DNA sequence: CACTACATGTAAACTGTTACATGATTCA
DNA sequence: TGAATCATGTAACAGTTTACATGTAGTG
């Protein structure tokens, strides 16, 4: 159901083909929120068309079909977004790795943690650059989702970074291990 | 594969039965990292036993079986944790909802965002309480995973909270909508 | 003409969820 | 003894991923 909502959300911003939607999932959406590949997306678009949530508004070169929301599709998305969310499905491999770090020898855990510090710092720098670009020229249409995503991602990585630093301190408090 | 690693990680901290592991997934692990129910866990434990990664060390009342890691299991977990992580699988319904908020009318989006502010604030308070408890009596064994989780969750919700506040400001900048 | 990017699809395998099922032990 | 919790499982279904498959259009 969430894949369906993700597609409705993207199409709400602006009509698009399955191919374009697939690329969207390779960006921020797939990075922070929901992963999907073209083999899931194309059949789902067809089912959504059958269910009257989207319609083909244009057929272009190379057999491409541009989909747009129908009023029913827009309403379906709205009621999903408005309903109380509850816990929802969570599945994040990176976070799982963090939780299981205690299973490693302190020296090994430190290697992994240091790698995480570097990675998150790099992402933070990258996202601050993107934010600057957004400030210079505010994005519109589907790109506005990228603005939400960049701000979310930035805070996310800052949180991860701060956690990692804490975890390294915790390690050294416990075992007196010190990294560079 | 990630479910398998999650189980190995929990068993690395301390031997447990499928039932106990299931409850663990209902706590922080299922909340932030990886969701799983007993119907997935029991068959996976059996497969892992076949593969020599875990073994039954004790059979107790009510047909309960306590599993422990074998050396092979420990090595499997270690190499997974040490290998470079890449992007990994991400699937988070709550984040998806955030990204798609732009599809709503500003007034509706504001309702949802205000709900998010309240929710995240409540979680932050809750987790600060848990952290205080951990400081008073440092946890050991499998509970230490809860300490990692609580610290991670706290930073996570703080990031979410900060993002939501930003998103509300963004809305009012764009449309001049104001919430309470 | 070769290569890359565009554009869509199916089938099998794998993973995960929901519904159903069973029985043991503890506690009021 | 009835209810709650402990404890494990199977089967059908839903959802995802991987591998395979095909053809079009533009670029050097």
C-alpha cells in the first residue's frame, strides 16, 4: 500500500512516466523513505490505472506513458495522509547495524563507528551544499519534495553523527579504547 | 538476511528463546530498526540451526527452546557488521508521509505537521526519562542494546521535531498559513 | 555503427504478514 | 475453572527483488 501512496504523492506534484518515477525513487525518496525498483513500479501503475486512481494523459516516444492523478487518486492520497499514522512499518538496515554494534569486540566496533562518523560528516557537508542551492533558487513541482528530503536528510545525518560520537565515548568509558 | 543478522545480534548479547526474541522485536529494535513477528522468527531460528549458526542449549517448560550462537554464527555476524555498509534497505512509512506532505492543501498539511510536533515531543520526553534511568543504573547484557536504542531514538525524534518545526515555518512563508 | 540512455515488461524466487491452530502453565 | 500469558508452529497470501527479456532514440 505504501508504494501506491508514494506513487500517488509523486504524481500529485506533477504527472510523470513510470521511468521518471523510477528515477525519483533512486534519489532522496529511496534513500530515506521507501525503496522501489522499476519492476515493482510498472505493474503497480497498471493496477492503479485499473483502480481508477491514475490515468494515462500522454503517450510519447519509445512507448512512454505519462500518468496523472484522477480526482479519486488525489482523494485516496489525502485520506491516507490525514489518517492518524500509528507506528507504521520500519525497516532500516543501517540502524540495525548500529544496534548490533555491541556484539563486536570494542576494537572492531570502534572501526565501524569511525567509519560512520566519516560517512555522516560527508553527507552533512553534501546536504548543506544542497540546502544552499535551494536557498539561492527555491525549487518547484516535484523538486520541492527534494527540498523536504534534503532538510530531513540533513537533520537525520546530524542525529546519526551525534549518536556515533556518543557511542564512541561510551566505548572508551567502558573499555578505555581510544580511536584516532 | 537482515532478520537473520538481527537474531544473531540479539543472541550474541545473551542466549534466548524464540519467544523472548519476539518480545525484543516489539521493543526498540522493532521501533527503530527492524520489524519482525513470531511467525517469521521461529522458522528462521530453525533454518539458522540447520545452517549451524545457532544451537539449542536448553529445553525448558512449555516446549521452550533456548538458542545460543555457535562460533560460526558469531563469525557470520561479525563479518556482516564489519563489511562496508552501502545504502542498505530502507522502508519507513513515517518518513514517506513527511515527504508527501506537499501534496496536501496547506491547511491540511498544517494539521498533520502539528500532530507530528506533538507526537515527537512526547517521545522525546519519554526517551529522556529512559536515559535518566540508564544513567542511574547502567544496563547490561541484552538490555545494553536498549541503551544504544534509546540514545539513537532520542536523537532521531529530536531531528524529526526540528524538521517539523522547519516545515511549518516553510508553509507559513509560502502561504501565510499559521497554526496555533 | 556502437554505445548509452530511454522505456517497459514477465517469471521465479525470496521475504514477510495475516489468519489459523495448538497446547502448557500460572494466577485469581 | 476460566482467563491471561507463555510458547511454538503452518498455510495462504501479499509484497519485493533478481534475473531475464525486448525494443526505441539519440550521440559520437
